[in-house]
C-alpha cells in the first residue's frame, strides 16, 4: 500500500500503540499507518482511573456527510484500589493494559424522502434549479405564487439512517458495565433504531442469561455472532490450509489432532453446554445468525437493507476432503493402516474420545490427556519380549541401550519440571507450507524460554 501512495488510519483505545509499535518491524514504511488513540492511558499494571466520565460518554471518531462513528469504552468490574483512601475509595478502579474494551457505533445519515413533482407543480414551481435546491433541503420562492416552498412540502417523510453496533464484551466481568451504559439508552427506547448488532464477544458471555436479555432490548435488530469461537467452521477462510490439516489428521490423528475446521453441530453443542451451565435460564434465546466468510449486511441502498448470503462459499466438510484425498491418492488407505499399526505398536492404545452424537473431540495435545498412555522412562521395559522380536539379529545391544537412555541431565526430570512445546510456525496460517519453527520451553514457576523464534510465533502462542 505504501508503494501505491496509500495510507491507513487506525483508531483504537490507548493500548493500540503497543500493537502499532510491534507492526513497525515488518511494515517497511512507517508513514503508511497513522494512528489515533482514545480513552485513558494505562501506563503501568494496576493503574487507577478515577474519572468515570472517560467511560460513559461516547467518543466521536468520524463525523461527516457519509458516516458517524463513535466509540464507547467498557471496563471490567474491578474491586476498589487498595491504595485509595478516604471517600475516593469508591470512585477509583484498578485497571491494567488490555482491560479496556470498545463498542463501536456506526450511524449513517438519514435518507431524504422521495421528491413529489406533482406537489411542486401545484405549489407553482416550474422545472429548474429550484427543484434541486428543495431536494438538498433548501427552501425556495414559488415561481407563480407569492409563497415560500419548504422541502417538507414536496418531499416524502425521511427515513432514519441505518445504525450498526460492533460489540466486544470479552468477559463476564465487562458485562455489568455493558448492561448499565446510559449512552446506549437511545438505542433501546426507539429514539434511534438499530438495524444490526455484530457481537465479537465469546460464547461464554453471549450465552449467559444477562447478555441474552440485553440483546432483546434492541427489538428487531439483526444479530450476527462473530465471537472467536466461531472461526474455522465448515466454511474456512483459509481453505487450502484447512484441507491440508484435515488430510494430515486423517493420516495420523495422534500427531495432527486438528481437523482444520469445526462443524456447525459442534459449535451448537458448545453453545448448549454453556446455556445449560448458566445459573439463570432465558425463556427465549434471541434469534441470531453465525458470522460466515463473505457474509454481508447491506446498509445502502435502503431497498436492499439486510443480510446477503449470496457470496458465501459452499461448505467444505472433512468427509468431502477425505473423499477427494482417496480419489487423488488411493494408496493413502494402506498408509493410514501402517501408521495406525506403527502407533499402536509403540504402546498408544488410547481411543479417540467421542462427544454426544459421535463427534470427535479435538485436543491439541492428546498425549497430555489424563487417560493417555504414558511411556516408561525406558522404552524397552514396556514389553521386552515383544520388543526383542522386532530387533534385527545383527543389532548391537550396547548401542540399543545407549539410544534408549535419556541424557544424564534429563534422567530425573518429570512432567512437572518442564514442558517442551513445538509451536511450529505462523506460516501454517495462512500458508500451508512451513519455513521456520519455534520451540517454547515452559519451566513453569521458574520462567520460560523461546528458541528459534520465527515470524508468527506470537500468534501460535495465542492460539495455543
């Protein structure tokens, strides 16, 4: 974009600067990105914010003839600061970077009513520039009558401009602040009609009784659930990567537990489990749709206001991917059998866990499951008689014993002492080809180390 002379204006809360500073390392031209931060600046952990006005009044980011965009800040429910004294104790909340979330309100200008030429003619106006002025909202003098003609005399009723809310309530601790926001009252009581609400909140928040009740206050608004649990469905955005993950999972689900995408049934089961665990049940869950790749919501023209699913790609299911694989590489059937036999021969007898309905439950590290088979420190002790049958007659037993023993520095190490995580690389998303690797060594209370850190490592840590 910088080569084309284009630039990007990015607005966000005060923490945005941390992200932009990190982006400088791979954005060649710093002038491409211009930032505008808003809200209180939290310089350190445990910073105190005593000015509640900073969180109640909307912050106007853009206001022109095309659109008005405002930001409303959300903060989690915090206990009063232990450092505050006297009467200020109840007014001071302890916040740390990352605690503040944002609701964005997008309002389009109202739509003028349709011009009625017959009314204009009856009021003594002849075709010409005066008719245009009336449509632009200006009053004009009649050509044939001694009267002044106002736009409302020849125009139909105006239509309120569409309003969209983008809501990010990341945790239940933010929910109380969301429910009590006075700046949203106009959108509840019908003064301003909200057409669409896009929810970025996770299911653990949106499926609570309090959140569902809050959603119902918007009347007939279209609700789109775009929380981060809704990713990687049967319409993956990164289709090539998802297809590769599904193929590898078919070959060896123990090494490649991720199938690349979830099914709608799995997501719905998860939402039902969350609702079942809710303390207070909701009589009627607010009607909504799940966000999908290339799903659109038209704001203009007004005649097309609403959802547009015409460009959503067709479903890509694991079964379809495997059928394509079998047609492309028929030998994969034998390979799967050999890999399964090899894996079982090493002692892993754990079967795949099934969710209700027969869906496989994916675990990113199946070997860490409490029911997983744990190898003995000396692999030869597992079944010495069976193992000896597999050893060629000319194998040097000293070499075999040496290879099976761990290094002396690791002889007494246990699972509680250290965890080695092979993160792979960020190139697995969005590219299916890997080119760098990263290894995360977790020493738990002693700290951690990151080795051979490549691009995308932060994303891998976040996804894990």
